[in-house]
């Protein structure tokens, strides 16, 4: 095993949602050394943590996006329209700036990965979901955990705000079933309380829940303010990471194994800068191709959304509670896939509006990430390609009309005025959807898992990069297909699952 001051057994690039989990779990073995590299700032106590990172009681996640805590990426939609793509640049990563929604993927998501020849299944991952959580509402239920690092809570119905209660009643009025546990191991269709990563009102990010308790371990080193420029390779093997220190100097951090955990934007960008990706594209940028992997940056998935606002008839109160108390998951009329759609609803007091946010939870459209230049400090080009597939537009049209039906139910009709004008004709509504499309904040798939005979696969079932020894990717980028839920809970589970497999290799 590596020594604390020399070559670490594992160098993790990215102290985000997955990186903090990996660092904590791998160093539970005192003979394994880990060096965690993070470009953003580090807040190792609640007293030092800015309030907006400690809790999410605002009405817009974009408000958390600052140059200090966000990479400030911008993607493009149709006709080159820019779309903000917030990504966490802080210890804890996106789990430190997200909306705290802690929804698990559908069982079929993981069984689908297994059907593609990968060593994954819902049965295999369920214990790792349970291991990761301390569910304060369902700790004794099958498939749930009561002793894990991530606190999971739901607002009790008596604490729901009036608008969330009305949203729930409207959905029930349209015949949607009650769903008390959206993370149940079996049935998760319907409307019910939204599970949140919440530690008594504080955000349960992976930096706070996983990394902080591990800080005192002698086999763990955490470096922040350090930007990874490329993975260093020699003879087809990763040997370290070239980094830029806060003062601008560069150095190589040697590694027994490099784990890239920089997220669905940062991970493919780093691989491309390291010469791992489509060889022709790399050569055109003057980057020597180390390994020709056409799938790096391809298969970009997200949960594309639009917002359907309604004015309140009376003044809305201040957002003193978490805005996401109730959520509706359902299967579209097209029958594309079970629970392929989700509707969130929230109040924006400053705008005096109640906003439905219908979201395609399993999109057919795919985007692509490419390098804009060989400069490692330049942002990549991110083409989301939202709603390019007509099946996505069809389901979003249906969802927008469902929002109108929800608003016409008496519970919501009493508190909401008529909406801003929405097109009624199909072609006009399609154009509106394209013009209003925005991120669901859940990019994935850009370094996707696949079997060795899959020409677009980047990593294998355990996250090891095809054709490059000593290099792994473990984060949302390796999902072969996205999950029908917010991605944080699944990314945490994946890091739990794969940390065990990494440890099995070195023991």
C-alpha cells in the first residue's frame, strides 16, 4: 500500500457527490491511502459554511450558483440558446448546491443496466441504497436503512405549506394514487411527500455527511483549490494527475490508481484533455491520442424540463420552508417507460407565482460534450439537444396539459389565477417547449458503462476505463442510461457499491 506522504493508493479527482463517498469508504481500511483533490473551497465545519450551502429554503436553485461554488458552465439548446448548467465547485460538489431531493432511481433502471451485460441489478444495489441512508420515516421498512451517513426526511403532512397541500389534493382529484414513500423498493407511482437529504434542517451533503467524519484519518489527505489539468499516463497506464495549484504552479500528483469523480461535465472533459476519447477530434485540437474511445463526451442525458407558472390570487408568503415538499411521479400516456415523468411544484414569492416544473425523467434525446480548445482551463462545449426526439416532445406536451388540468382542480383553482398564455395548437406548443427548455440539473452518461464489445462504452461494470490501466471513472457520467429520478441518491449508491469492489481488488 502507498505511504501517506508519497504515492497514494488512490488519487480521487473531484471532492463532489461521489468523491467524498469514495474517500470516506476507501479509507475505512487503514492500510489504504487516499488523496482527494478538489478545485473548490472547503468548509470543514458548520460554523465556516455559508448559509446558502447549509440549507435550501430559497425558491430557485440557480440562486446558489456563484463563481465561488459553481463551475458556471453554460450549455446550448436549440439555435444556440444558452442554458445555465450549475455544477458544484466545492467540497460536496452538486450535493452541496442541489435542491436536496433524495429520490432513488426506479428498480427497472438498474435491472436495465444488468440486461445490457453489466454487473448491476436492483437486487444488487438495494443494500447500498440502504447503507447510505438514515431514513427517519421508513428506517424499518424493507430496502431502507436507519444508520447510514445521509439523513433522509419528508415533511409530515401537517407541516406542508398551503400550496403544497393544494398540489397534492389536485393530483389526488385527478386520480393519481397516494405514494407515501417515493423510495420504496416496489411501488413509487403517484403523489406524496418528497424525500429530502436533511439533517434537522441542515443540508446533508456528502462533504458534510461522509467526508467530515473521516477527516481525522491518517490515511486520508484532502487538497482543495487544486485544479486537475490532465491524467498522466505512461505505457497505457495512468500514473498520476497533473494539477494546477492556487498560486498557478503545476505539479504531478502520483497515484497507484486514479479515480476521476468530476461529474458528467468534468469527467469527460478531463479524459479528453488527457488524450482519452475520439482520436480524430483530439488530434484536430493538437492533443495526442492515448486511447481512442469515441464514447467520451457522447450519450449526454439530462431530465429536460419546462416551467408553467400561475399567479397567486392572494399574496404568497415568504419561502421559509423547503419548496419541494410534495412530488408527483407518473407514467406518460405513451407508455414509454414506468414513471418516465415527474412534476415538481414550488412557490416563488418574489414573483408571486406558483410554478409547475414538468420534467421528462427518461428522455430519448441525447446531447454531446466536446472540447472547445486544448486549454484545460477553458469550459467545454455542451450541446444538450433537448427535445430533439419527437417522443420527448409528445410527453412534454402531455405534461404541460396535465399541469393545466391540475390547476383547474378546485384545491388549486381557489388559490391560483389563470396562467400566462400558453399555445394551444400542437405546433405552437412544440415551439414553446423548445424555447422554454431548461436543465433538470441531472446530466449523466458521458463516460458510460458498457461491455468491451460496445464501441461507445468508456468504462466497464466497475468504472475501469477500457484500455487504460490504473484509471477509473465513478460518478453520474458512467450511467449507461439515466435514472428516473434526481441523480444524487443514485450517485451516492454507485460510489458505495464501487468502493467495495475497489477495496476487494487491493485486499
